[in-house]
């Protein structure tokens, strides 16, 4: 086991600890937000859909996503494409 910093360690090629758990929780929450958007895009205005996509991406990355990325994903959702947001149960160490 290798300790990277307080709250993050590597064991058998996977990150573990409170920081890794927090990252997995953020990814799972972002996936739930994206799934909710895809269940009802026809009931939302373009602005509401783009705002929902922006919130999901911002929640996942922790920073403001690029407008082109938000508009592109919103356009795909509006067309009926299913955006799959896979979340692993463990973080692999880079």
C-alpha cells in the first residue's frame, strides 16, 4: 500500500480512502442528474436542458464546463440519444 496524501492511498492498482470515495460519490451523483435529464427532455425548454447538463458536468468536474460541450450534449439528448455515464465501483490509479 502506498500513501499518496492524507485521505488517499493506492493498493493493488486502485485508489482508496475518503478522497477516492468522494470522487466516486461525485461521479455517481452526476450520473443520476444526467439520467433525470434524459427521462424528460421533452418537458424542458432548451435553457433548462442546457442548465441541467451544465450542472451535471460541473458537479462531476468541479469546474465550469465549456459551453460547446454543454450545448453538444444537450443537443444529443434532445435528439433522443442516450448518454451513458459509466461509474466504476473503484478508482484505478493513473
